C-alpha cells in the first residue's frame, strides 16, 4: 500500500542518511536512519521551497497560492505530493503550509520545508535544528542514531520548560515519547523537572519563556520577594550559580542536555566563578565547577546557598544596565 505513496516521489538528497516510511500507527510517515549517524553529524540540509515573510496568523490562502505560482514546474510537483499526516490531500493551501513549514528566525516568516516536515516530533528527540540567520536550515544528530531508528526533533523551542499537558495543547496532537507516556515514573518526574527548569530560568533571567513577567494570578515563582528580586535582576551571585547548575543537571536527567544545549548554556556558566569578589565564595565555586558531574557540581555549589558576595550589587547593576532597566 505504501509502495506507491506520493512521498516515495519526494526528492531526497542521494547521500541522505535516512529514508521516509510509515511510522507507528497514528503518526503518519516518519524519517528513519539508514546507517549510523554520529552525534554532531548533519542529518539534512534544506532550502525552503518558498518563504512567506509574515506571522502565521496573517498568512492567507492567497499568499500561499502566489508563492506556489512562482515555483518551477518540478517544485510545484513536489509541493503537490504533500499529504495531511501522510493521508489525504489538504483542504486548503494554508493548511498545507501550516503542516509543512517551520518558523524562520531571520524574518519572522514561515518557510515550506518538504523534507524537514516529514520528521516526527519528540519531546526527547535525537536530532535538532539550531537557529540560523539564513533561509537554509540544517538538522543535526544530537546523539548517535542507529540504523533503523526513527529520527525526531522537538517542534517547539520552549518545551524544555513545558509540562506534558502544556506541550500537547501546543502541539494539538498526543505525543507518545518517554516524557509523555502516562503512568511511568519518568513521565511524572519529567513534569516536575520541566516546571523546575522554567522556574529556575525565571529566577535567572527575570522573565518567563514568553519573554514577559508573570502576572500575579499564576506566578511561576510564588514567593513575592523572590519574584521581585528575579525581575529586578538582584538575585545574589551565589544563588544565581546554583540555579544555573541546577538547570543543567535537570536537563541532563531529562535527556535534553545535548551538545548544542551545552554550547548555549556553558559559556555564561564557566565565567561565573571569576565574578565572585569574596574569595571564600570564589574558592567553593571553583571547586564546584571542577567536579566531574552536574550533580557533583550542584552538590558542592549548594554550600554557597544564601550567601552574599561583595560583587552582588555591582553585578545586579551591570545586569540591569545591559537589560536597559
Ligand atoms: Zn512527548
């Protein structure tokens, strides 16, 4: 039945390390590794068929039709192979775009990606698409992927801070990855870990994942004074270090501390010990950072909890200046 499926006619690069085929029931088709893909290797480099430089709520069928009309005959044929969750044809052009596009960080528009859109979602994925300033996007393996294994990436950037229920509301389908499988200890812990990560990020950055401060009806940080200190960027440096180490530890437990996440988090963390002005604090921070594991680092750094440092005031002022507060 799947032998004559339209996706068989999608043009995949000759050297691609994956093939498209039906996935588990309810998930349509997916992409599966055809050979071992090592961590850090590119899985797919793709240019969008077209880009519509508008936020999704303003994109109309007319926009998509105009973009379609400008395509080459071959590209038009490729676009017409797309199917709703690999099943029937789409009811509208806009729906076809919505199901097969990725947000472009460069121009806040949406690019139609024939192949990247064939990869299924997981909240604990084995591949990732880092943000890029151009139109071409690349998916990388964030761990070794064995031949035959399905290749997945996470569809939303803020899911490391979202519980299962919140993720499913955003996805509008039910994910069955290990962080979503109800009744398992991992899933229960996963919700707690991701809530914690969200709170710790709030304490460190002073705003929530939407870039805004939480209103008083459902604060991420219930302690009013602590919330104010976070928003005022006056969290003591000792606590700030502990929060950041805890985020790394929790993400590691969650299976989300891949090399790309480490590249994002580590630069600001490694300079933190050098910012202490109280030598006894700096010494503990250095010992903590020298520990081999994230748990070891967190355990050692906890000795600093609640301590003041001579650099606190100056650092808060610097953070506020940088933020323009
Ligand atoms: Zn999931």
